[in-house]
C-alpha cells in the first residue's frame, strides 16, 4: 500500500495525542496496513492460548466504514478476541465479545435480561452514595490530590461490586483482576502470566459466590435483586448459563465495567476542568448533563479501538482489499472525530444536536454493542455531577501536570490527574 502514512499505533509519543494521526488516516489512508514490529510480534503472541502468530493487521478509520464493519458479523468475526492476538477459547465457543454465532445471540439475550432498567434503575441512589463516600475520603485527604487514584478508579470498582452483589471491601482485588486482564491484550509473557493468575482467582471468587446463591435459593431464601442473581437464573430458549459460561461472562462484565468507566470519569473531569464555559453551562442548565456525557464519550473514547477478524472470504473496505483471516483494528476514536459524521469534530461541545452526538461509536454498534452502556452512562453522569457539586472550586494542580497512561494499547486514560479545590 504505497504512499500510506507512517502511522504506528505502538508509538508511545503518538498515544499522547493520537488524533492528528487518526485525521491523516481518514484523509489519506482510511484502511491502513501495518507489519507489526518484531518486538511487538513476540509480545502479542506470548499468550499460551494463541492459535498462531499475528504479524500484521489493518486499521479502519472512517465513520461510515467502521459502522458498516461493526454491523457485518459474517465478514468480521469476534471469536479470536478483541485484541491483536488470535485467541482460542478454552471451551471452543467463547463468550460475548469473544464469541460468534450461533452462540453469541443466546449469550447476549441472557446477559441483556440481567441489565434491564428494572434491575439497574433501583441502584441509582446506591451509586450516588458510593460517590459521596468516596468524595468524603477524597476531600478529607486534602489538596492537592490525585483524582484518578482517589475517585475515578474506586467509584466504578465499588459500583460493579454493588451491581454484582459482592462486598465493596473486595474492590482492591477487583481492580487488580481488571487491570491484569486488560494489560494482557497485546501484552508480553509476564502480563499473560499475571492475567492467568488473576483469572484463576476471579473464577474461584465467583464460584463461591454463585454456590452461595444457589444454596440460598434451594433453601427458599429470597435472592438479592442484582445482576449476579439475574445471570444465574436468566434463560433463553429454555437454556441457562452453565457455571463455566457464567464465570466467563462475569469476568468480561467486570473488566468492561470497571476499566472503561474509570477512564471515562478521568477523561470527563479533565475535559470539564479545561473547558470552564462548559462547566458553567452545566451549572446553569443541569438538563444538559445527558448530552454532556455523550459528548465526553465521543470526544475522548475510553476504548480507542478493538479488533475483529475477517472470516473465510477476502473482502474490500473503502476500496482496499483485505485478505481472509486478517486481523482488523476498528478505530472507534477516529470514527468519532470524522467530519463526515460530526460538525467541528475536534471541538468539545455539549450543545450538539442530540441525534448527532448520540451517533458516536464509543459503545460499539451492532450485535456486539456494549451490553452495559446504560450502566456506564449512569455511573459517568452520577460521578461527574456529584464531584462538581461537592467541589465547586475543583481545578487542575498547576504545579503537578496530569500524566497520560501510555502503556495501554487499547484505551485512552490518565495515569494521574492532580487537582486542587
């Protein structure tokens, strides 16, 4: 593919501000082919359940192409996993984002039942109390303080503990399990080993929790009205999750809910603190918070990209041939800044038309769209609104600049976000 930009997703300097690179891809090379550097080939193929090496992949940048790709599951499959690795599910089937048809539909229908509004909405007051408690501790620590470690990270962990019906005191273990799993995507052998150990611990933990729920049910005890209970008992076409399926689903839900939400909170705080006019508008017109959440997600997608794998047929995207069995990187963040889909896409504006801003792809699209999108939006809005109400004088620490986490291949987040109030 001659003349294509020298785009390198592994370049740490480029991860500091990836958007100029995305713009160049959309303008000059909407489907970019990368021969993975040798050192990265060794890293991403270190996982013991990799089927065979990944030595190259394609990146798709334009909104129209990304949207079409996400809705074409026959051509772009998910069974090899959302990272650059070609994974093989231990059970040969996979789960949700790691699964294809005919299994994916059944799995999704069961999980969707657990995330219905009648399950999530009653938890809003509890999520608000979680935010208040974390701010009590954060405020008591005194300024300056790191908003990521003190608020953005613990709020999603405690919330998912609530949603899954497990004690909030286990949040430290939850955080470690989530981090280890995410860093293993495209990571090295050490990251995979750490991820495996965390996965075993996670499965043991949830195995015990599920056994307790089943024992209580057999004894006639009314189970809690939470997601874990619904996952145990929900069914589709007269089938429930096996214990193995249930454990795989819980792992994915834990990682997705905790990791992406804490990134979104950090991104949202930084955007609002660097756009004081937007913050003032929200204070005057709180009805705009719903659209503000959508614009934060569009402007700074927490998950910048995920992978699909082409199936047995060659295909063409934006006039560029992609061979069968290729790994394809779907650039949500590039699509979210596409001027063909959004006016002034590089401006952060909460006064966009609702029908425009809600077209963003930060929760994906199609059959594999994020199941926890409603919960993610709820957590993000409550966390930001509560923070700015409690600390109206919140500002970035001028003596200690915020620092991006450049070690993450898939996500856009802050390692530290020092603030004063």
